[in-house]
């Protein structure tokens, strides 16, 4: 699995791969993927990193679990493959972007174009068994993704962290707010969005204003 990881990230995270928790996680995943249907596909588990090399990271969006139905998950949080119906949370993300930046709502939910611009689309838990939400939680992924977030916070400056919902806010609590812009709001899921916790957060324009103010290219959302 690690052999498929982009070289910059492989060097940055090399110490994590030798820790006991990660070795246990690898054993667990080998068994799960060999005996069950799991998502994303084995060769796309590290897609968030492979599409956004360490040196390119400008924005970090933290999700929870991958989608757990066929054909949806491809290793980027909130993203689905082209041709797959856009999930409700992603629809609300696109609606907010349209309102915030006056851009058109995309016709598909593949966010690879964000990743290629420096948006790390990181799920707290990076795999899941088919049709069983949360089935790979507490197996080691959370420790690994905490290490990723902490490394970015410590070694980089002027990143934008987007923390949507309670889980993401807890996950991002380790981010150094004196070095980075941390944007928080409710989750874009219909349950939270319809209660007024998502729409109007203007995170996408705020992120771009911050990037531009620090001499960085804004994201074409």
C-alpha cells in the first residue's frame, strides 16, 4: 500500500509507517481488502496524497469516512467519480460556492481539480467496508491522519484548514492558529445545513483572500 504513495509524502511520513499502530493497521487492511469489498479501491487509498504532493498543499479539508457504496469513493473526501450522482453534502458545498464566489455549479462531483491545485482532501478514516459506515474507525487511521495534520501545522505556514462539523473541528484542534487560517462551520450535510449551520460561511472566498494576501494563487473552486 505504501509503495503507491507519492514520493514527497513517503519521505515526510516515513517514521509513521514503522510505528506499531500502522503495522497493525496494514495487517487489518490486508485482511479486510482480501476478504471483503472495501472502498476506496486498494490502489486509491492514498489518492489524497498522490494528487496533492506535500510541497503543493495550500488548503486542507477534513472529512470523516469514505463513501461506502459502489463506484463512489476514490480517495478524496467529499468527492465522487464522474458519472456518479452528487451526494447531498457535496451538493450543499457547491451551492455555497456558487453563492460565495458567483461560480457555476459543476455537473459532476469529482474534486480532483481541487486536489491538483493544492487542496488536500483528507478523510479522518481513509477506508471503509462496503455498506458499513464507520467500519474501519479506531483501527489506526485516525492516529495516522492526526500525524499528517500535525506535521502540516508544524512544518508549513499560511495554510487554510477548513473544519466542517464537530468531528473535523476536534480533528483540527491541533492546528497552530498563529501560523494558519482555520475556518470552522457546521457540516454541509442537509441535517446541519438546513438548520443554518452551513450556508453563508463564505469559506471559499475567505480562503482565496487569505491565499492571495500571502502571495499564493487562489483556488478555482
